[in-house]
């Protein structure tokens, strides 16, 4: 059989929904799915990358980068919503690709999603570590600088010379904690996530409302800084690169689609979870980014592990001698605590999604059987969750956040391109398929989504493209070495 052989949607449903034994329980309603999406979207993007992208790429125009990234995400989210409602099973873009573009493309997506979820969680863990160190400093406590960042990173030490880090211990520890939580069960994880989401949304709203009173409008000028002569450093190219970098922050709705098999009524609830969470978060992102670059000169956030905290500390200094002084002083610590809570919930959602991708690939024979094992008591894919946890812990302990973030962004954009094109293909090959949710203006809108995502990919640095090419080359070798020979679709075809 061709490596581009597709699997029928009926077979996908039968395999994932008609099995007996240890299947995933349907415990997630629309509100929980929206909260899962918000939990994944509001995190590193707003607490870490927004300030860094403003400082290095877009300046105050980071607001436009947010709008561009949000609009691009909305286009892809519409495509995801149609797939999630029509093919309500675990596996996200991997399954969608298998049903429309064939097995080899599905493998490529599945391999690519490791960049999106596992390395995405590692990126968040590094951001969590930076905010954790900031909180300790705010409380007058210290942490060994050598154990607070990736190897070779120079860590500033108050009152002393910079220290060269050898390992990021807090990032590893939080990765282990989230892995343990996810093994216990998705229902418990969703409940914890719901509490955390309420806390961090409250913190973001507090920053927007309180910070608005202390904005220095001079920090917004020039709104679009002049390009330095290098692509991506300010100007319109900087806005594009800023959008590509912070695009990482919008992949939460994608993570919602991996939980389709655990949704109570996926045909109705999945579009609500995907689109609802994206609309809420895009609005919050635009507002908080505008306030942040109004509180502090954008270049002051360069290489800061907690840029949002830097902005709030600037507002607190302006509040001295006013009735707001006590409130703003307390808010500086509250923002750090909220960032830790927010980043924790992002890790929960990302590390919830990756094992379910592995589970789907294992059922198709493209990965070994152990990747799909479900715990007899907790009813979670515990082996693949442990493997994911190990990968996340090692990556977060040894890799700088900038490298991780760019890889996650390009991997996410690549998945969105394939999903968008998949809608066009599926409309032609399966016009009879029931579609509780339909993307409007097909094929124009899905093609526009693919083109815009490709444009953002093109704006990322060449070094990121090199890493993507190497990663995909490894994936192709693994597919032909194992997946091609063990594919259940191919084995069944030979038997017939």
C-alpha cells in the first residue's frame, strides 16, 4: 500500500470509540474544555515571551504582533473545530492528517507535534523556573544561580559577578510534579487546572486594570521602531517575527482537540472549547501587552526571565506616595504567584496532549504497543505520560528558553498548515461526512490560513529551520525503520 494511504473516518471512530477494556472516560464538559484551552493559552506567551519579543523584535508594536498571531490562530481554530466535531477522537492533527492526507503525512504531523507539546511544556517549565527564582528574590530568599538555567547561560547575581549555569533544577522538578499529576487522572488534572485558570485570569485582569493608571504614554513612541537593517529587528519585519515568536502562546486551543475522546458531547463541545478559549485569551493578550509596554521602555525587558513582573515593579515605583502604593506593592508578588500558577496549568494541558498523540500512533502500529497502554486503575496513558515527562524534564533542564520557544512555534505553525489544507481535501473526498460545525468560505479561508501560517514560519530565524529539518529527517528515518513495517493499515491491507 502507498505511504499516502488514508484511513477512513469510520475506521478511526471504530478503533478509538468502539473498543472494550481500559478506554479513556468521558469526563470533560464545554466549560472544562474552555478552561483547558485558557489554561494552555495564558502562560509563557504573556508572562515571558511578550516582553522578550517586544524588547528584541517589535517594540510597542508587540500589540500588532498579538493581533496578527490571534487572527492567524482564529483561522486555524476554525479548521480544527470542523475536524474535532466531525472526527471526535483523540489524536488532534495527527488523526486529521491520517484521514485526509495519508499515513506518511500523519506520521510527519505526529512527529512534529512532539515539538509542539513536549518541547512546548519544556519551554513553559523554563519560564516557570525564571518566575520561581524571581519570587524567591522578592521574598528575600536565594537560590543557587548555577542550578537556575541551562548550561552555559550567564545568570546575573545581585552584588556579584555573573555565574555560568550548569542545570535548570526548578524546571526539572516542576516537570516531574506535573507528570505525576497527569498519571493520577485527567478528571483530577482538569479540576486543578480550573482553579489555576481562575487565579491567573484574575492576575492578568489586575495587571490590566491597575497598570492602566500608571502608563507612561512616552513608552509607546515610536509605536513601530525603525528597523535596524536586520530582518526581524523592529519595523514591520519585527512585527512579523514577534507574531511568529509569541504564536507559541496560542497553541492551547490545539491542545483542547487532543481531548476529544474525553469530551462528553464532542460534536457540540469541541468547537465551544476551541473557539471560546481563543477569543477570551486573544482579547486579554492584546490588552495586557499594550499595558506592559506602556509601563516600562520595551528594551528594559530584554533578557528578563519575568518581564511582566518588571513592568509591574515599574508601576509600583510610580505609585509611591499615592493611595495605590500598598496595592501595587502587593501586586508585584501576586503577579509572580499568578505567573507560576498560570505556567503550571499550561504544562498540565500540554503534557496532557502529548501522551494522547502517542496513544493514537501506537494504536495505528506506528509506535510500539507500550505507548498506548492505559493504567488499569487511573485509566490514563501512563507509560507515554512517563516518557513525555522524562523528555520534558531533560529538555527544560538543558536547553535555553529562546531555542525551545522558536522550535515550538515553527512546529505549531507547520501543524496548522497541514490541518488547514486537510479541510480542503476532506470536503472533496468526503462531502457526505456529517459536519456539526463547518468552516465558512471553503476553500478560500483554509487556504488563507495555510498561507498566513507559512508566512509566519518564513519570518523565523534560519537556525530554527535547520533544527526543524534535522528533526524531521530523524522522523522520516524512524518511520521507514519501524512505522512503515508495523503499520496496522498496511498489515491489514496485506492480509486482505
